C-alpha cells in the first residue's frame, strides 16, 4: 500500500520481541511481579506496530529470511520466514489480540509474571507458525503453541482446569504427531532419493511427481492433524472443555488465532502441495463442514453457560470456513480466509464479555441472568455488538465472510445440479440468529433478575476503563473491516488467485 523503507530482520523481530518480553516477564519475581503486565503491554505493542508496518508495506513479499539450519546426512532443514496474502492477516491478528488481552488482563494478580510470560510465549509460537516456510520449523512452532496454552489452562483456569488441559494436550498432540508423519512423507517423496529438503519451496517443486494415490493418503494424514485443531466434528470434544476452563485471555487466543492454525494448515499444506488429494477428499470435506455447521449451531441452543455457547458457535463458524475451503474455488477460498480473520476479531469480544460475566455477576449461567441492560448498559452494549457481528449483521465484518462462502457454495451446488444443498447453510443461519437473539433476550432484557445473590446485585459494577479500551479496540476493528472489507480482501485475493493456478 505504501512505499515504506525496509526494516532489516523484520520477520525475525516479530518472533524475537515477544520472546524477549516473555523472558523479561518470567524473570520478574517478588514485588516486581506487578510490573509484568506493563512488560507484556509494551512488548506486544511493539510487535503490533511492526505487524502493521509489514501489512502497510506495498511489497511485503520482500520480507523473506532464509538461513540453512541443519544440513547433514542428506537432510536439510532451514530457518525460513516469509509472509504472503494468506499469512499476513493472521500475523496482524495475532499481534493485535496479544495487545488487547494484555490490556484486558491488567487486573491479573495471581502469579502475573507467569501469566504474561505464557501469553508472550504463545505469541512466539503463533508468529512462527504463520511465517514459517520450512516444514520442520513449522512443526516446531506448532508444538511451541501447545505448551504455554496447556500451562495457561492448567494454572489459571477454572475448577476442572487440569482435566481440560490434559484433554487439550492429548487431542492436539496426537493430531500433530500424525501431521508429522505426513510431513516426513511429503519431504521424503519430494526428494526423489536426493537431499531431503523440508522447505515449502522444495516440497512444492517435488510435488509435481506425486502420484494421485500418494496425494490421497497423505492428504488424509495432514487433514486429520489440522481438522482436530480447527476443530471439526467429531474431533471437537476438547474445545468446549478447554474454552470453559481457560481464563479469558486464553480463550481469546485459543478461538482467535489458535483454531485458525488448523484451517491455515489445510490451505497452506493440503491444497498447495496435494491438489489432487484435495479433489479426492472434496466430498468428505463438504460432509464434515455441513455436520460441523449444523451440529455446532444446534448445540448452542442447548447451552446454559454463556462461554460454552460461544465455544460451540466457534465450531459452527469454523465449519463455515471448512465449507469455503471445500469449494476449491477462488471465491470460496478467498472468503474462507476472510472469515478466519473476521472470526478472530469477533470471538475476542464474545469471550471477553463471557469472562466479564463471571467477574461482574459471579456466574455465566444464562437462566440466572436477566434485565442486565438497565444495570450495566456499557457491558450490554458490547455483548449486543458481539452477538450482532457473530450472527452476520450487514455492515459488520462477520457478514462478508459468511455471505461470500454461501455464494461460493451456491456456485458449486449449482454446477453439480445439487442446489438443494444450500438449504443446510440457510438453516444454520436461522439457528445462529435464534440462539444469539434468545441468549440476548434472556440475559439483557426483561425484568432485572432476582436470582443473583443480594451482595452481587448491590456491588455490581459496569465495564471499567481497561476492559472498555480492550473491547472497544476490537469493536472498532469489526466495524472498520465490516465497512471496508477490501482492506483485507485485496490482500487475500493475491494469494487465492495464485493458488487457483495450482488446483
């Protein structure tokens, strides 16, 4: 967009700065612990400035760093970082969410040095995943994200935090081990008996010799690894527990950027390197996408816990992302990537309002709440804004992602004379509007609840300054990208149109 001067080692700085911040925060013991939040805000703000600088650059593709890491015994692994139209929005989203959750969590008093060090450590792994261009580096960074999230849930979560943390780790770690087998298969097959080079470029160059059978089998391995992370039904059962027990900052990062690692991997690895496998698996992708969309939305209606309802809604929305990917068309892919970005913005607001419900009312149980709009109007405004954005109100960012994917799916269904398939999408939209409006009516409107303890009602406060700033930033982003979606679509389209030349 702008001709900005090049910053040396910019991509490495996006990984290195949060790493330094994590080490500094972790070293702040004793009385200095209270300054850990300041460290997190400063280091995440610097990272965000660099991410915005990168996104505004007219040629962000120039920022590629390539150094040979290990080259011995016929194996070559490299430290390669790069960004393109698929990854740059996720880099920006990661940096933005880290700053927002650092501000939102500034009240954290229980071991703040560990808490903020874990947040910054997660940013290191996430930045690495979205910028890696070597499969081995990609896998290491993938694993790096799991460890801090495990400790975030286990140390700072709710009453069932240990169960949820172990379940999260087992599911995602087993999936990543299966993914590792797929990575080795790709690299060894692409080498054709020569040097086994794990770089994306080397595997892509060797992929022209991949047989259809090989692509189908390896696609299945990689798809399983990424589908668990998204998560797609029936591999989703770890998600509601992890979200319910995680602290608010953990839930925001988990839904905002960690779930997107799954859909990012499917596009980056499965579609780019295994296009014939994608065509073979297309019907299965459609089926699991539709099941996830309908099941997630239906499960939301049955939930009494606000946070669990939002968690199940993430399953439904990620099903929409999968539907867009499964279309294997430019429009489907473009809006799937857009919805990944949009969902990250929206869920941040939703999970922050859920976390605040526990802090302000000492419960997230929907049947115990009611008429809160008159008592806490600012909180009610943020909740309504998040719900409206998530159900796809025109003018907000969620609308464009879902509209584009449904249009892409409509084109596919029409091309195969199965237009009736579009009914599933329309049904999910009705369910989504239903559970959000029902939850909003029961918590915010009507008579003020009498089911909360008198002490809670007497000392109930509204959103404070730092909480308002954090949620206000996200609402502003939702409105900006909702009114001006081309800000993101112009970046994404460069990537999606190039990928269509491969599939």
